[in-house]
């Protein structure tokens, strides 16, 4: 794709607003539509676009496999930690109201952290799935069509 200069420039211009929109969806999900899953998919879409335009190997250098594994595990641990902390504070698993002295503030903090964990995990898993499928050799040859 090195000869598609316009496509490369447009991609470089579009990726930052896509990532910014993903952050908006992530942190606005507490008050309206959106949240971790949607933000994770949008965030992953930016990296997948980068990989499609600039090449799979370049994208793998930007987001190495070890980093993806750490992000998947980190997002899951963040999610689980909120549940365990709420249990240690004397309430049910994922009952966020005990996280702060004010129950409403605890609910807001809990959902924010939970959605952040979901967003991180979803983005990392989507990128990992794309890397897995995009890196496989084709099973059907062009002449078979």
C-alpha cells in the first residue's frame, strides 16, 4: 500500500479522531448510550484500519503480542478487582455502592472502572482476533474461484 499516498494520509488524519471518539464513548457510557464494549470495538477499529493500510507487520510492531495479552488480562483483572473489593468491603460481588462513602458516588466510580476494564479487554481481544485471522495464509487460491 506504499503507493496509495492519499489513503495513507487520510488514515493518519482519521485515526486520532476515531481514538478520541472511542474515549468519548468510553467515559460517556456512565451517563448515556455507550460504554466499554462499544468503546473497545471503536478503539480496535482504529488499529485494524492502521493494519489494513500500513501492513500487518507494522501494526504488530505498534501493538506487540505480549502487550495484547497483558491488556486482555489487565482489563479482566480490573473488572474482577472491583467485584472483589466490594466483597472485601462487606457487600455483594460488584455492588459498587460500598466503594465510596456516598452510595451514588460509589456507583459512578464502580461503573466507570468496570466499563474501563471491559473496554480494554474488548479492544485487545478484537485486535488479537484480527491479527490471528489476518496473519493466516489463504486456504483458497485465486484460481479456485
